[in-house]
C-alpha cells in the first residue's frame, strides 16, 4: 500500500468510493469522471503501478472480475458497446500510477473518439515486428511458452483453433 496513492487509500477504507465490485483481490468503483453514464474503474487492491507489474494470477482475477462487471454495466445501461481502456506510463497517459482499467459504456453519438492511423502495414514489416515480440517472449518465458513451436505466421483460420 502506498500512503500517497488514492486507490490504495480507497482500498484501505480511508477514502470514499461508490463500489460496484468488491472481493479480496479487486474492487470496482464508479469513476468520478463520467464521459458516459456507468463508467467504472476496476482496480487491484494491492499497489501495482502498471500492466508490466501485474502477476499472472492477479491479472486473471482482475480480468475475470472486469468481464462480470462489464456484463452488469451492459445489463444496467443497455449500452450497445463498450471500451476497456488501460494506460501505462506518463507517455501512455497514465494519470494515477496504480494499475486500473476503465470500463466505458458506449452509446450512439456519445462524442467519444478513439483515433489512430488505421493504414494497413506491409506483411514484411508485420513479420519483422512479430519476430521481435516472439524473441522477447522467448526470453521472458520458460520453453518459449505462448509461441507456436516454429514461430511461423499463422492464418486467421489456424488462430481460431
């Protein structure tokens, strides 16, 4: 727990929040900012600064709770869609340095715009980037776990199983 972290203070019961989920590992609360109604933040109870610091076990618990809350938001709000937003580091626009997910319900003409360049990249460049990521995964995982046995390009049909 960090004394200077607002999410740690909320987890410890020292600050108020409007909770929607509460278990020993994760809590969900209404975001103070509501760009659309029903926006919720999902937060681990332990102080974890970013996605890069999450344990596999905590990540699983966090995402399982997030799916349940997202379904409840859909049922309560009748939103036809939603975004899960998560930021890491100052350059990634993280403003509270305690990992959290934003569940943002989406409605027709809600004014929210997520925008980036959707230009399709050349296959050779995609293959080179994929190789760099596979190499990094291999260095961080025992026996190359998470990578196809030959590291080769897969068709979308093969990826669907």
